[in-house]
């Protein structure tokens, strides 16, 4: 049994340790030696694979020429990286050890997607490039905190600027078009029998919110795969599952005010509580403290699914861009008002199309984001778009076909064991016109990880991941 003095010493020791950790983090922040890199993405964009591959490449340190366009590696100044104890004990760890084991198994497989907030810290050691800095110290360590969070949570931030009535109107308007119209029918039919002015009953609230949640999950699930879905915690509830704060849904409102205790008023109150206790808390505790942000998007899947799905993805990306606090970081702003000063949008799975289509893939993403990116650039943030592959699973093969030289991709389609040659179509440089969707011209498949040759090294192949690393970290490693 612990004595009271011993318990006091233990408690005091833990308080001192926490204070020391807080002061160290503040010092690293002030000295520009800590970067909080946030990674998110739209539905099934390859977020877990991207983070795993990025950590893998940093731990490998550009071995065997793996990061030729990461400047600190190209200049021979990179001295190594390792995972260290993460700063926040109340945030789940990003399980890199498990994910890399899955990716490098025999046969390799894609790791299971993450569905919540997680974090991992890396220490990166390098030689400074400046004449004065290199004379003062032979090496410097910078700490990289990678924060993985669901894109659904990011899409909740616009709710902070909406009333319950405005949000309800938006949802009902979206439900007038397919595929939402058909999927929403069970929920909408139930709402027909409800009056916003009737007394609220917990059973009615639970049933209405359950049907609305089922509708959102059907919108997210394959083969539909929509991304503009709110509230995000209805899809990924975590520890809020079955909590009253998730027991509401849009409801038709009237010009007549609803009374306290009425169905409409309770729905509105719970919507406001969700904004305050879930959305605003995420913003205050996490989002407002990010330094750099990368947003991943699977454009190929959007093209495959047709104009309504592509428009929904476009709506999601533009909604995301409205919520970033942009601006250049100075020492004072890093301490008291952190801002995202670098933002990268990435079209993932570039290796699922032939190499000659990668430029079009990047240009299409750039075209979608043109106006909001111009606004972000005006406010001082550095923005870029790229088409990358975190882990290469195919190769490009050029062959004659009906008198034309075509570029195919060769790989194992998802769920199959044998490799095939596939020509999935050409990527448009800009958003296709309505008539262009009628011919079903897009047929881009997903592929399993490539099985390495017996004589291959253990480094995972990638496309332009080194360029992404240089954009996100390069200016801090000089």
C-alpha cells in the first residue's frame, strides 16, 4: 500500500513531468523545431497508406536512392529519422508497426483504414545548410507530429456557420437529387408523420436519427461512395455512440416558432450542442493548432462513378477549403495563433493509370480547386497540388492496339491473384461536360499491392512522395 506522502510525491512527480513536457513542446515550437502535420482525406483516398509510406521513407532515409527530390536527402544532409514517444498521451497512437507489417507481408496487403484521431511523432536529424548554422552546430533535430484524422470531421466545420434551419434546408435540397433521393426515402417517409410542434419523445428522436444515420451510411458505402455527408460523427461516432448528442436529424421547419420541449426545438438544441461540444471542441483542441495540412482525394473513383458523384466530391473539396486558418507563421504566431502556412492537395493512386496520364490527373485537381486556391494564396499560404502514389502497385506498359500505341497499366486488380493489362481511359484535363459522361468512358480499377521480386530490396516504391515531403518539410530542414 502507498503511504500518503508517497502518493503525494508520485502525484507531484507526474505534474512536474507534464509541465516539463509542456515547456519542451513550447520551446520546440518557439525555435521552429516542431511541425504539426495534419493528414486527412475524402472517403477511401488512401490516408492510412500515405502516412505509413511517408514514415517508411523517412525511416529508410532515402536509402538506395529512394527520395531523389527530397532536397535534404539529395544534398546528403539527412542523418536519419526515428519514431519517438508521442506528446499527447490521450490521443491513440498511429500504429505504423502494424500497418507496415501488412504492406510488406508475403503476399502484401493494404492495411485496414483508420477511422478516428491518431498521432505519431518522428525525430528527424539533419545537417544545417547555412554557412553560419553549420559552423554553430553539426546537426539539428526537428520533431514531426503527424496527426491522422477523418475527412468527415473536417466536413463538419461548416456547421459552425449554419443554423439548424439552414442546415436542414441544405440536406433536404440535396435529397431532391439522385442518388440521395432514393436512399433517403425510408427516413423521409418517417418524417412525414412528424410535426415539429409535437412534444418530443426519446423513442421518436432515436428512430428519426437512426433512419437518418442509415441514410448517411448508405451514401458513404460502396458502390455509392458520396463524401459530402454531415454530421461526421454519425458516420464515425467513436465514444459518442448512442449518446443523446447524436440523436437528432434535419426536420422540416415552419414560420411558426416551436415551443420548448417540442420535437423541432429539441432537434435544434441537440444540433447546437453537437456544434459546441463536438465540432468546436475538435477545432479548438486540434484543428486550430495544425501547422501544415495535406488533403488526399481519389479523383479516379470520382470519375468512375459519374457526374453526380464527381459534383459531390467537388462540393466537399470546396467546403473543406473554407475552413482553414491561413497565414504565414512567425515565431509569435506559432506560439499564440498557429496557422496553416502550407497546404497540399494530392490526387492519390496515380499509378492506377498510365504514366502519360499523371499530368492530366494533377491538372484536373488544380482546375477543381482553382478559385479557392487563389484565395488561399492571396492570404499568404503556400498551396500546391500533386498526383502521387504512396505505394506503387502497377507498372506502365506501352503496346500497339488497333494501329495505335497505347499506354496500359499492368497489375493485380483488387480481389484477383493474376496480373492483367488494362487501359482504363484517358484523364480529362478539366471537369467533363455532361455529355462526356454518357459514354461510360472511365473504367479505372483498383489494384492490390505489387508482389516484390525475390531480388528486390525492402524499400516500398512510390511516385512523387519525395516531392510531397519536400513541399511539406523542406523549408524546415535547411
